[in-house]
């Protein structure tokens, strides 16, 4: 099908997805919409939970495989919305609605790209499309749950809004729950050990410490204390102080190395919620990256985390839309961005497959 026909179908699919609530872990209805859409195009699909995936028609186990992935879950609309978040209104060249930019535009563009290549024979690569759930809450029931079902993968394009520029590296994420322990006592007397004061020393370390190695594409590791709590009443020295640290890890350290260094330097107990959201990257010399550069696309390192963090293969984050619009009130994406997204994905892959 001509790209214009794919574009028109993509807009209709996006309207259906916007019209349907798909909060993380509640994406069953949008999964069904995507499944029906692909089946109507003659595509044999597979499902698990709220994830839908499919392989190109002439899949060959002897060939390497490219993964095209984006998510169909959304955050909940914030209170600043002035529009109905589930109404896919088109005005002034934009389509409005929750999930239109993050990541509906990317998803329908990748689906269109997959359909463009689906019936082609003699491709150098297989192509697998995965429309996945639970990205917004980093849930275990999303992409992570189906990776074993996708077979051996060579590299991936993850659809997130980047203006179709190439995020060739992405920071990983560690969320650390820290507990400083002291000893309770009466505030009027010289009693106890104030856990808040002990926590302050560690918090100062998180604020001022700089890891020795700096990533060429992602810069330094960033650590931010974001939540704190202690004490029960004004006249009691608190014996515990709990605080949370958001750590954005780069590709020059593993998550485990970062945790080990932190524990070496602070006095509080450090409990990582998870180590599964790892930094990711793809070599700038990779053919898909060089193809994108030849098409005029810029490369950069992304500070935000996506489903790339769950992949152990080279991966490129790229998609239509603007990351700055994600999770904002009255979210939208330009129609031309979706058209350019389909064209951009197809041109990049044509040079590879």
C-alpha cells in the first residue's frame, strides 16, 4: 500500500485508541483494537496479557530480526485538561487526546511501517512488531513479559516522541529507598541520635557527589533526593528518617556498580526498588543510525526512560512528536508529524532490510 494510504489508516487507528481508556494495567480494550486492526490487514497476531505482537509474513528463523516496539498504555489525565482527554478532536492540523503524542503517534506510525514491509519477500531481516502494555508504570506485564516470545533480536527501534531524531543512548533508572537510623530520645534533653541529622549528611553526599566516568552521549549520572519523611511529634528525637533517591544511570556504569558505590559512601541503608531499568545504547556507526543521519536526523542521549531499559540488544529511540508534550494537559500531535514518522521509519528501514 502507498504511504498515503497507510497514513490515512494510521489516523483512524489513532482516533480509536484515543477514544478508548488505556491506563497502565487496564489496556485490554486498546489491545483488542490493535489486534482487530492487524487481523483485518491479514496479519497473524500473537497476544499475551495486553500485549500484541506479529512477525512479517515471510519470517525466516535463519535471518536476524528487527524489533519495532511502542506502547499503547497511557498515564491518567491531569486536572489541568480543558478538553475531553478521550475525544480525538482534529483542529489546526493537530489531533488532540490522551496518549496522542505519548506514544500513540509513534505506535500507529510503527504499525504502518510494519504493514509496509509485511508482505515483502527476500528481506535481509525479519521484522517483528510489538504493541505493548505497562510502559508508563514500568510494569512487569509489558514488553518484559514477551521478550522470550520474540525470538533472537538483532536490534530494536523503540517508538517514543523524539521529533524523529535519534536517541542513540538512554539513561537507566534506579529508585532507592534509603533509611537513616538513629535513637529516639526527648528533644528537651541531650538524648538520642537524631536520624534526620544523619540523613542530612547522606543527602548532602547525594547532592554533591560526582561519579568519575562521564558518558560521551549521556553525560554524568544524575542523583536527586525526591521524597523525605521522619518524626512523629515535636518533642521526640526521631530514630528513623526515610528518603527516596532518583538515580539516572548512564552507559558507563552498570546499575549494580552504582549501587555498590553508593553503599560504600553513605551511612544509611540503601534499598533499590529494582535494578531492571538499565541504560541502553546503539553504536553511532550502526547502519540504522548512519541511515538516519544521512536523512538529516540528529543524534542525542536521552535523559528519560522507556522500554529500551528492558532490552539487552542495541536499541534506537525514535518517533514522531515532542517529548515535551508528554503527560501534559490537552496533549496533541501534529498530523504532519505522523505522516513524516511513517515516511522516516520506512526510509530508514529500506536502507537496512
